[in-house]
C-alpha cells in the first residue's frame, strides 16, 4: 500500500475545501451532484470529506455541472503560480505553464515586476498562508496509507456491489494483505463496525459459517453481517439488535449469484 506524500495530503485538503465551497455557494447537495454527473454516492462522499481525489473524467463532470474550471476545484490542474495571485496582476493566461510544468525564474520575476506594491504584499502573504496550511496538514495527518476500495457494503438493508465503482481512501494504520477493501455504509454492525469504516476482505473459500463477519454478495446486493450456515440456507445477522435477520437460500438457485468474502480487519478512514 502506498503512503500518501505531503503533497497528496495537501491536494486532498484543498480539493475538498474548493468542492465544498462551490457546492455551498450554488446550493448543491451531494445527491444533486450524484444525479447530475452519475458519479457514485460513496465516491462523492470521499471527495467531500477530503479522503480521495477524483479521476480526470469525474473532475470534468463536476466542473461542468458547477460551471467552473477544473483548476478551480483541483490543485493538480492549477498552474504552480496560484490563479488567485495571477488574477491580482491582471496577467491571467499570459504564462505558458501547464498543469504539469513548474514556473521558471523569469515567470516569477515578471510577476514580481508587474504587481503593485500592495498586490506584491498580498502575493507574499498568500504564499505564507499556503505554506502554513501545507505544514499543518502534514503535521496533523502524518503518514497515511492509500487504500483502493470498491462500492460500499451495506451495514443495513443492502447496497449494490459494483467492481467498477472504485475510490481511494486514506488510513493511518498499515492495511493487512487483502483481496478487496470496501466501505461500511450503515449502522447495523455497531459497535464493532462504524459507518464509513474501511473493511478488508479475502476469499477464503469457506462453505460452513458459524458467526464469522463476512461481506455477502447476493446478485446485485451486498451485506456486511455475521454469517451462520443452516440447513439449505445462510442466516445473516446484524450486531445491532434493531435489525432483523436475513435468510437466503444456500446453495443458491440457478438464477442467484452468491459470493462471500471474510472480513480480516477494519480501520477508520481519515
């Protein structure tokens, strides 16, 4: 599992800040963003919380919906001279930098010469502010690990499982070796597993269960439950007593697909 660099931590923090700012300014809810872009709800939650960064495609969808540039959301697409700073000088768009290039000394000198004294002071203050924010983010979050997860697992009434719905989250503890990681969605497994936790799954190929916590995929639904083998059935049991048991035929009928992953660990997402 890759450790997040200080720059990764800062990029996630800035992207989350920008996304929340523009959504709030336009009265946009997460469900609105989901309905308009088709981005999975769990993925948008990761963006809003600052636990993941978007793919270029998802970023473009959000920028188009919010009627802004990609660079106004994601710092990875901003010239290394901040857009807000260049706007002060009236020189937006005059530099040849791309999102992957660095400003040259001549770029910086040109900006320094064209800024007024007041705006030059604002430039310096903005730079100090960015540096302080970067150092604070690194100090607060420390070393983290990136974990690629698939769509949320239901700790409740069931949630669709989509292998193509992937997002990256960050945790502070090194993940165990696993086949799949996913995110808990719901409260049926409280107090052991909380809404938003990441769970690590492996396919052990077990056919008899006596209360192990597993992710059970039944056709287009997934459940995070304790699993018990009964005659001709599996009983899925929540830890939270307010939820009723779920009983499914086992072995499954011809038109039913069942896949079971054992939970080998979990962690809180930062």
